[in-house]
C-alpha cells in the first residue's frame, strides 16, 4: 500500500484538484436542481411522503432516505429542489472518500483519477440529481471502505476508533439500502483470501466494529420484526424468482450492456479487460485484491440474478466505489494515459449532456431524448385536474387512485388540497387480494371510505376493474397531459358510489375480468 504517498511531492496538488473537481461539480448540480423544470419522479414523491412521518423503517426501504428528506425539507421547504438537495451532497462526500481510498492504496495521482471517474460516472450523474437510496448507500459504503483501508495503519486508540467507524459506516449503509450486504460479503471474502487482511483484526477491533454495526442497525431490525419483516420481504420479492420465466439470456445481455451505460463505456471495458488479464497473468497487488473483493461480488451476483430472472441496471451499484478506484489504478499502472484521458473526457461529455437535458427540455427534445424524462413530467398538471374536480364534487368520502405512481404524485402535488380541513382523504384502490405496496398497505380504500368517491385511473389500465368494484359509476371524463411531442398521459376521472369490491381469485389474488362497465 502507498503509505509514503501521503507525503509525496504533489500530494497536496492532487488533493486540491480533487476538492476543486468535487465542489465545482456539486455547485453545478445544485444550480441544476434549482432551475430544472422536471418534477418529482413518483418514487421521489413516495420518499417525501415517508418523510412526513419519521420511523425506523418503511414498506420497501430502510429509513435513511426519509430521514434525509425530512432534514432538507425542514431547512428549505417542500419544493422539488429541497427534496432532492441531499443527493449531490452525498455524492460530494463519496467523491472525496474515493480520493482518500485511492490515495491510501496507490498514491495521490490514482486517487485523483479515481475520484474523477467516480464523480463523472453516468450512473452517478442520474443519482446526483434525483433523491433515491443509491447516493446515500454509496456515501456510507465509501466511508466504510475508507476506514477499512486505513485500519492497517492505525495504532492504539485510533485503531479502535477506525474499527468503530467501519462498523458504524456499514450499519448506516444498511439503513440506506440493504444492498449494503455486499460490504459484508466483500469483507468476508477478503478475510478468507488474504492472510494479511486477517492479521489486521483482533478480538478488540472486531468486537468494536461489530458493536458499532449492531448499535446502528438494531432499531431497524426491531422495526422489521414488529412489521413482519416487510422491508426484507419486499427486497427479496424484487428478485422475482417466482412468477417469471427463469434463466433469461436476453435479460443477462440487457443487464451487461446497461453496465457500460451506468459505469461508463471505457471504465467498464477496462474493468472487464483487467479481469481477463488477471485470469491469464495472475499478477495481483494487495491493493488490487482488496478492491476486487469489494467490487466484483455485486457485479457477479447481480449478473447471475439477471440471468435467473431480472435485474435493474443500478443493482450492481455497491461495486461502483471500489470499481472506479481499481480502473484508475490499472490505467495508471498500464501507463494508458490516452485511455484514462478518454475515459474522463467521455464521462464528462455524458455528464454535460445530461445536465443540459435536466436544465432544458427544449434541448432534450432537440436530441430526441425527451422520452427518457417522461416520468418526471406532467404530474402536477394531472394532480391539479384531480383536485379541481374533487373540489367541485359535493360530499366525497375519498379520492381514490389505481396506481401507486399516481398516489405518490397526488400526495406530493396535492399536499395543500389533501392537507386542508374537511378535504376528502387520498386512498389507494387495492387490486389484488393482499397489498403490494405501501399505499395499499397504509391507505387502502375501504367500504367505510368508499360511499361516494372520485376515482382516478392512470392511463385507463385498470379503469374497468376499478369500476366493477362500485355499485354505480358516473361523470366520466378523461384528462390528458402532453409529456412531449409523441407521448401523453391520460387519466380518467369518474364518480364511484357504493364501494363493494368483488372477491379476488384465491389462487392469483386478482379480480375477475370485467364483463361490462356499469355506468349511469
């Protein structure tokens, strides 16, 4: 490891460069957040809704995302920019941690190259401008890895504090997203493979790290136990090993290609090429081994998951921190200066294009990329149509929607209407026999609240199924919102009276197929 690199000539210059890059890019991202016309993506709106009631866990995610939004919105209000504010700040911290890890393992030059690759990574560009669990996860994972690589150099009390920092950072990563389990896998793999890694730990350092980890995580474990481990079950259900065709070559190919887009075309090619070279030459430094243990398991496990069933492109994100440092180290070692410059330049170009799209919808239309942003458009207009119709209808017992995206958007963009005294409550129509999301769990439409409701059906997908759960429906109207020149969002509004849900199929849990639409 590059212990003497910390005091080598040029070390301060590399640190200054990392600070300039990290803070400069963060400043640009913050400007973009406050000028973008893009609305909250429905999942962002859901996290905002969670933040209104702080808890130790939620239906599909651990609590850190809600705590984060609670903090930023209590500082600046509930506007979109303040909901998202923490995302670029977490990536700022992760970028600087990446520099620290790279500098400790290989020297300042590699640290700077690594933080540039990480900060400009295409997946990070998206994550830095949308509030989600990934930015928080990567920040705490980077802190955990930084503490881990510092531990061999710590002595005495500082050694115990560093071990505690490692355990606490892993615990906080688990409170952000359960993909933090890859840190545990990486640690176990490294300890099994490396004798030097095992020598670093004794019973005191291991005990302190474990105690800090459990102290942080235990309230969430208690919450899950009290709620039937709903978050854990939802995480497991995402694997979708049941109810889908298993062993899909197409899904495997799609996920693999997506990693070039998320990690970056050149960096991901370098990572794959480096692994191939290792298989042939088997030349591996201790630093390489450390990073491989923390970067490769997420990629391999999620790739296998993609083949078995399906996988989202960001599911391998737990390996991005270590992977970016490894790619930078290999390019520097191979003296592939041109490839390194090309990687950073291509990442910067992608980042600039993405920022331009976020700031200017007209530019997005010009380059034909508007469809990629359609889920962050038109929600405010859609919800306004719902609330205006609800305000005009007498004696409503509820406003009900049939899609969780529309529920989340309505909760956020209709917050003033639904938060007013005597306004009808926002409810979720439950399609299957058992709740499938948090809205269906906490705010289901019931017979007691379904006497006379305004129903909103997103894109009319379940319109007829919703209608048949009422004794009568009337007052149909379709509201349409143009998202770009080619795409629109349609929402049908109607009055439903006498909510009497039909029995769901005992095997599939789904409602019977509608025969006719009852209307007055």
